[in-house]
């Protein structure tokens, strides 16, 4: 007993002696590799540990004639631990060269993981610059639900999209929503083509050899799944919303006439969103209308949503623009939190209709409970099949309960707290997590704190309950 006490007393001294010896001899604690995946509930290999990205500079040279991409990615990041190696997510494309802090780095490929070993270990807190030269013929990635993302060829070009993990098909990175960064994307394409991406067009210059370089800048943080690169013979128009936000639309020629009506209301939708949800989170807005049939879905790519052909109606424009607040600015902490994107965007559609003297959110709520498809065609869907906060598998994160039951959750909150507190909650939520990430637990706690209401029964029945709510 006395001996054990002596050992315990001596332990701190021993530790101090070890630290002193380490300092005197010049030896250091060895770094370790960053994790190859962030253990997301549905995409455990998505993203990587050991660093946070601050900025991506992507230089993409693409030729629609042969589908070849020659590219360089410069990734500026900060080490969150001492790193002997780290991973980047990259699918399919060949890698020609990798440097870290200007020095050649060893690398190897295993599946979609590009493992990089710097010439010298990176210190915790060190800001480091990784440059990857890569290329090939990028292609699509098939989602668990069977849809395609990644790099999709169109009739006269291509589109790069990424939800949930397809961005790894066209640039290396830390491809999980929690690692948001600023972006500069330069697209070099043959003369006669337009190249469109996120944010502001900084320059359009002659790159020589019959090619044009389009330089796009996105200063606000962006999750990689919201990045896009579009090449084709688009008709580009510019303007401003009434409050002065820059608008840039790019429309495939065959879709111009049918897109005119819905896109004409885009500035109005943005201004309505500002009134409902608070300041617009970005410096620019707009839309990209792809050739019909290019994609099987619309997508809320940051600042400039994509539509696969002309938007069917203004409600779809409302949905994708609402995502600029809910999904793009306030992004999910994991793919399990998708209802915070989709439920909010669907409810925005309901609010838009209500505010314009059409169907109210309460009428839709009643219709869903009754299965009345005369009020809303989706009321007859399997919206109740599982709780929106707990999709059973990865293929379910874009299923009906995430969208429609997610919206019904919000309406139940509105019923409990009243219109005034609910409207304030939407604005406060967007402001509190602006340009960040949030989880379902963050929202439930925030809603109760902001409104002063105990909403446990709403969460238990509507958000987490396994039975059909009644």
C-alpha cells in the first residue's frame, strides 16, 4: 500500500523528467495519419480527419469533344493534429503529382482514398498548402438510391454535381459537409462555350489556343457537395434583385422559352426569402437550367441552383432558393440531418403559397393527415414511412418522409408556439448558424430555448416516432 502511494506520487515527477529529456535530446512526439473518413452514419468513408480546409483553388481545363479533364487543385488547410499523412477523397481520375508546402510528397490510391505523405510531418495548427495535378475522363457516381451525380455529360458539355459524395469525381478534397471552405474555380473551355460555377464571375479571359478561361470566386464557406462546374452553350443573362443582389442565370438554349416565366420571379422569391428567413447569405444568386434530361433532379448548388430543364413551376424555384438559407448557409452536420435541408425547403414552398393567397400550410397539414391528394399530390405518398430524423439507410436520406414529414414537423412546431414565435424561430435559426453546420439535436434544443416551449411531444411523435402520426 505504501509502495503504490509512492509510485503515484512519483508519476508526475517521472513525466516531467521525460519531458525534460525529450526537450534536451531534441526528440519529438511522432505524428500520426489523419482518419480516412469521418464515420458519417451513412457515408463513413466520406471526408477525412486531421485537418480542416480553408480554401480550394481548382483549375479545370475541359474539352467537351473528347471528355478529357486536365486539372490542378490547390488546397489550403490547417492541421488539427500532428500529421504524418492525410487523405483526400478522389474517385477514378489519375494523379500525376502531389506537393505539400512546395515539396514533393509520396502518395498512393486505395479505392476513393488518395493518401498523401508529406516530406516533413505537419505540426498541429500548421496551415499547409497541398497541390494535386490530376486528370482523365471524369464520370458519374451512383448514389445508394440509384441516382447519378459526379461528372455528367450533357448534349453539348458537362455538369459537375456532388450531393452527397459525387464531388470526389471531379476534384480531390475533404468531401463531407462539416468541412466548409471558400472556393476559386477556374474553368477553361473551347471558344464558343460558357463555363458557369458558384459565386461571382471574376474574369473571362482568352487563354490562348482557342480557349476561354472563366474565373469564379466564392468567398463564403461552402460544403463541397454544393460546388458545381457547368460547361455548355448557355444563354447568360444578368440583373439585380430589388435590394441589389446580383443575379446571373445560365439557360440551355432549348429551355429558354419555357424557363422565362419561373426565372422572371427569381428576384421576387429572393426578396420574399429575405423577409421570411433574414438576410440573404451570399453576394450573388441565380439559376442554371441544364438541357432537359441531363439530371433526374434539381439541386441547390450554392448561389446558383441547377434545374434539369425548365423549372416546372415557381414552387420549385422557391424550394431551391430556400435551400440557400437552409442547407447551403446552414449545412447539416451529418447526412442523417437531411430533414433540416429538405423539410425546411418544402415548408418554404407552403409558406410561399400561403403568403400569396393560395393553399395554406394548415390546409396542407390537414390534407396529409387525411391522404387528400386534391390539396397536395404528395399527401398520398409514404410520407409517414419512417421518422425524418432517423432514415433507415443511406438510400432513404432523400425519401418522402425526409421532405414531407420534415415539413409537417415544422408545422407542428408552429401550431404549438404560434405564428409570431415560429416566424422568429426561422429567422433566428438561419442567423445563429449562418455559414456553419447544425444537427437535429441542435435544432430541437434551439427551438425550445428560443420559443420557451416544451416541444418534447412534437419531437417524440413527429420527428422520432416510428408510428404514423395522427
